[in-house]
C-alpha cells in the first residue's frame, strides 16, 4: 500500500509544495523561509516517522502569517490524500511529550470532520522572530484540510520554545499512531457509520 502524496498550492501570497510518505523513516527536506517553522516541521517528520518534503515561498516581506498558514493547509491536503479511504487505520492517536519543564498532550482523530481545541498558554509572544500566534494558524489550516479532530493542550511550561516544541513532537507522534495500519482491522473503516 503506497500512502504517499504530493500537493502543490499556489496563491497570490504563497507557493507551497508538500510531498509526504506516511510510512517513512523520518527523512525530511524543509525550506519554508521561516527557520523556526522548519525546526517544528522537522519534529513532525522525525517523531511521526513521516518522510516530508516542504518547499514554500511566501510574502515574508510582510510577515510569516500567510506562509505558516498555507504550509499547514497544504500539509493537511497532503495527509488527506495520502491516508486515502482510511480503511484499516487505527484512526485515533495520542501522545504526551515532555521537554525539560514543559509537557504537552496532543490527541488526533481521523474523524472526517475538522475540529480543533487549542490550549497553549505561551509565556511570551515571540520565539526569536517567530510570532507564537502562528502556531494556531498552522494547526487550524492543517485541521481544515486534513479533516481531523485535533486537541492540543500544553499542560505546563515556562519556556515558549519548549512549549511549542513539545506540541509539535506530540503532534507527530499522535499523527503516526492514528495513521498506522492495524493488522486486526485490515480493510475495515474504523467507524460504525462505515465511512469517515
């Protein structure tokens, strides 16, 4: 089963290409023009064991908002295409990830319905030149186009970099768990409705 996808999304504000292999080894090639975003996407690839190539060119002369949001959107589109009809997947995934004083929990459901509960009480508004508000924009874009339900909770943390990094690592691990094929449910859509 080949669970790969490549999506190119071009707007007047951004040009984004995402290639993904859900059954990879964590290989990544990232160039979004936003170094901190590249660092966070690396966490998704490595901890999700997802091969990920992302190239983005955006209107960074304005700010990083459109680039970060559109990378989330395009990644969501790629995941939706790669996951296919969802037959045989575990459907649900969760992870707790610590980093020093910070601890985050992410729970994901390939529900077919976009929904996000997002609770990260960041201790400061900027991580270097990265506006922490863009974290929500990334995940909202992802959820809307991957059609998943996503709960993100930073349970504790004092360092904003640690808070954000634990979220992205936990997201990668939850995505890996939810998208894994369950040999006990081969060929079965994990829903009483018969569709997701």
